[in-house]
């Protein structure tokens, strides 16, 4: 049975990584600009992103939020990725691309 696209991580170097490429833990750790999810919110414009096993989704937080989640729910956080800031024009172009790909 073919696997469905559930989420895709978009990186500053124009690469992507999705659940079709591997589990969240195998995704590159740095340079995240946006995470598209089939179920739940599309995430962007944050410093840290993490995979929550129970929720089976990505969440985004700042540093204090990451520490908070790790303190209260560490066993269920199995992957943490770091975001990157890019020029506004580059970010807007990516947002358009993602919206077109997942319309």
C-alpha cells in the first residue's frame, strides 16, 4: 500500500524532506523555513520545530516553549529541528510555492 504525504519540511537551501523520505528523526536538523502538514496547521516563522509522537504532528515554539515542552513531555518529543531567517522576498516566494503545491 503506497504511503500518503502527511508532512513536508521546506529548508532554506531549497531542499525538502517529507514522511515519504523517512521518519521525523531522519530529517536534516537546521535551516527549516516551513513545515506543511496534511492534518493540522502549517508551521513557519519560528525558531524550533519538534515532532510529538502522541499527537503525530509537528509543533513550533520559541526557545522557552521548547524548554517547557521538554520539561513536561520529553519522552514524546522525538525530533527537534531549528529554523532559519531568510530575506522577506525569499520567504514569500517559498510561501507561494508551498501554497501552490498543496492547494
